[in-house]
């Protein structure tokens, strides 16, 4: 993975930078001891690492603005960070940049049940947003599998999704407003506690902008009434393709489950050893959850099971109570950890039209044999958001590069069948150099022109999202 050469001039300004930051912020907010900054040298794409010049962890929006003004003044790049769980290298620092993390900014600022809204500082973790409202019967719908750790900041920057987004949508569908600090230290309020906003829809630009346009410090989020009940059914199949066809048929039939999750044999096997969820011995399984009143649940599950039966499932296991439901979900929720126990892996993230699932699953199997690397599939099948996990040995020379090549081919396949390079993990550094497979030069130019407006010297989150060649002149000379 190529990264730009760090600027010696910027590195030489480190002591001036640190003393100005320390003068402006409380002492504990500024870290430059290499032992402590080590924790920030990578995110969850841990194959790539680089220690930053320093780390700033403010408590308030005003402190974020003060830090950005200083960095802007000294021409120091800034990498925004939430919890560092990005799988795309989105919060990877460069040696001449600082990390600006919002982890200390985790307060609930306002809860408004009458209007179904919560306002939080963006360092708050995803799960603790629901934690703040669940005793009153509400929840925050987007549910990344990393929700215990990841912050709303990163969710907004990556437009994160999760298992239950088939019904409720991703972050952009549940985000109403943000407070954003620009690289120049200006504080902007975009959107708010109302369904639509006057003026240009800048919120749509900010959500998913991967830390390229500003630092989001506060968010107004939609909260939803908890459904009366929810139950999953687990359905096992004797091939990946048949399971994929079943997903496509369910969606075509107009049933809208809250989640349709897919796991193939390598993931099922690893998960069984790890979590012992009692999954059947089969090639692929689907976990399909529906919700509503007992009558609605009954009706939807009947339809789904009838469709599944046309595909000769090897097992249909319907949860009848919450204990059984939790057991069905246990394996799926443990899948990433379970795979990590048996091998190094790279987790890809691409989206395809649901109807292409059978073809793409077959092609991934064929490509796995061509590249000589095993793949496990565990993903949000209902919305076509695939997560092939390519297994490799990080200690063997050349394996990472082979894995990257294989990953690139899978993502190109997603684009070829009418899908997209990203589903929910964002572009980061991981897919940066594949962007020109998805976008024509004029498309990329339009996106980069938006960054010019917010961050005209290209100091925010350098070398992410845009192919290095396409962004070189802007990064090197400013605009
Ligand atoms: C085991 C595991 C499972 C996962 N499952 C899912 C899943 O189901 N769905 C999903 O969508 N993702 C998933 N992810 C990926 C990851 O958790 C999400 O991308 C998440 O939203 C990142 O949040 P974070 O707070 O950790 O952000 P970080 O990793 O800190 O940063 C992510 C990006 O956001 C930018 N950013 C961070 N804070 C700010 C800010 N305040 N203002 C502007 N930009 C900012 C960063 O610069 C970076 O580009 C998973 C990750 C792991 C490790």
C-alpha cells in the first residue's frame, strides 16, 4: 500500500506544534510520548501502521476548533478518529500528521422522546446511544457488528450499516444533523432536529465523507420505538449459490425482514469451534429475522419458510423464544472473532444487486481456487452487502500482496455486476486506488472539488479515499 512520503518540514515543526497545542488545551488532551501514541498507529486494518506526530483528545467542540486552527496555521495534516475500528484504514495516520480523536466527547446532550430525537457528542459509542434510551422503549437502529466499540463519529464518516439496516436503513437514513468543525476552525451546524433543512443538503455530503471535510463533534440522531417482538429463523442449505438464490427470492416476493444474514461453511465451522451456537453441518446458512406483533411475526415467517422450502433446505430452525433467538444470533455475532482465531484475514466490503448473489458467490469460490487463498463469507445478504474474509498468513512473504490482489479482483467484480466498491466500511486507504474502476475522471474531479471547498489545502485525513495519482497536485501544492 503506497503512502505519500512524509514532509520533513512538518516533522521539524513538532515541538512548536506541541507547545501551542498544550497552551490551548488541558494538559491531558495532548499526547506525544511515543509509548502512548503507539495505540494510535493503526485502526482495525492493522496490516498498515504508522506512528503520528502526536494525538489530541479534546473534551469540547471549542477545543477541537482551537486545535484545528493551530494545525491549519502550522500546515499540519489532521487525521480524525473515533474509536479506531475502521476496517478500511480510514484513521491510519501519516508520520507528519496528528490524530484528533473524539473519544472523550461522549455525552448525551439532549433526549426528546416526543420528537424521537437524541443529540450526542460523537465520541459516544453506537451501542451506548441505544443504552441511553432503551429503558424508555427506544433504540438507535444502525447496528454495526462493532457497535460495542465504534463511535457515532466513525459511523457518520463511514455511513455505517449493520444487520438490521435492511429494514431501517444505514446511518444516513437515521442522521438528522451534525455540528462540524472545519480545518480553519469554523463551527458549522448542518441539518437539525427536523425532517428537512432549508438550503443545500450538506448533511448528505457530510455523511460518508470519511473525515475529508471536517470534524463532526455533535450529532442529532433519529431514535425509534422498539418493536413489539422479533424472532429469527435459521435455514441451512447445501450450497452457497442456493442460499443466495433464496435471498433474492425473498426480496423479490416483497417480504421485508429486518435482517437477512449469510454464513458459509468456513465461517460456520470456525464459529462452532469458538461460540458453540449449535449450527447445522451445512454449506451455507441464512439467519432471517422478522419483527412486529406475534401475528405479524407468524405471517412473515410462514412466507419466508415457504420460499425457503422451494430450495430444499437441509434444516429450518425457527426460534420460538428469546433464548433460542439469542442462540441463533450468537454464532453470527461471534463470526469475525472466530475467524480471527484461526487465521489472519482481510475483511472486504462491497455491495452488489441482491439478484447477483448466486453468480458472485460462485465466482468468489472459483477465484479462491485460482489465487490459492481460502475465503469465508459472512455478510448482510438482504441488502447485498458482502464481506468476503480472505484468509492468509501475515508471516509469509508475499501473502499480504497476494491477498490484496485477490481482494481487488473481488471488489472489481462487485462493480462489474452493477454494485459498488464499498458497502459500509468506506474507502479509506484500502479501496482508494480502486476508485477509478467505479468512477470516471469527471466523477472523481467533482468529488475532489467538494473537498477543495471545505479543506482547500487538503490537510484533513491525507491520502485516503481519492487515488493518489488523481489527488497528487492538490495534496502537493494546495489548491
Ligand atoms: C469486528 C468489526 C466488525 C465491524 N462491523 C461493521 C458493520 O457491521 N458495519 C459497519 O458499517 N462497519 C463495521 N465495522 C467497521 C467500523 O466499525 C465502522 O467503519 C465504524 O463506523 C468506525 O467507527 P470508529 O468510531 O471506530 O471510526 P474510526 O475507525 O476511528 O474512523 C473511521 C473513519 O471516520 C473518520 N472519523 C472518525 N471520527 C471522525 C470525526 N469526528 N469527524 C469526521 N471524521 C471522523 C476517520 O478519519 C476515518 O476515516 C466493523 C469493524 C470491526 C473491527
